C-alpha cells in the first residue's frame, strides 16, 4: 500500500517540515508515504491558466489506477472516525491512494472532475503548508483508529 501526497507550492518551513516528518514516520509503521511537491515558477497572472499549468504537473505524478482524493474546501466533510473508515475501505480496493493539495488558488476544475473523491478538511481555508500537516496527522489518526491504538479519543 502506498499513500502519495502531491502538493503545489513552495517547500515547507523547517518548523512545518518537522511536524510533517514526525507524522510521516508514524504513518510509515503502517504504510509507505511518498511526498511530491511541485513548485511552479510562472509569472502567469491569469488564475485559470496558472491552475492549468499546475494541473499538468499534478497529472504527471498520478498513476492511472490510483484512487485520487482532492482536498478542497467544497468537498465532502468527515469526522476522524468516518475518515478512518473511508481510508480503510479505500485501502481494501486500491494499492495506491493519492491526496492532492492545490496551490494558493486551489485545484483546477479539470483536476477536481478527474478525482475519485473530493474531501474537505474544514469549512475554513488553510495555507497549503498547514494542510500538509493536517492531512498527514489525519492519516495517522485514521490508522490509529483502524488499529485500535490509544491516540484518538472520543
């Protein structure tokens, strides 16, 4: 099983990266995590064209048989228990799950339409660096729930 997290934007700061590394190492006891970050060096002002450039980079990192999940504020909301259930069910049917984190302007409509699922981490909007921490922590929390570890409390 492989979980790949693909993001657009600058690399995280050292403080954010230490949190990402901490949770990544925890998740690695259950499954392999792969991080892919694409920096787009474009002076494009048109948001639609900018998103199209980002979409091409994202699509180049996706395998056809992967279950692709876009993170978008308009996606389906989960609590931690239902997310862990969703994660467990998805792992039963797919050998690779990909989470997509868009750039400052979000993901293109084309990418969102091609995804297997679109989920929201919150009704709030977060910077993409913080989203990296949130998603890896929720993936770890999901595995903790699946494996009956005491990390998650209700």
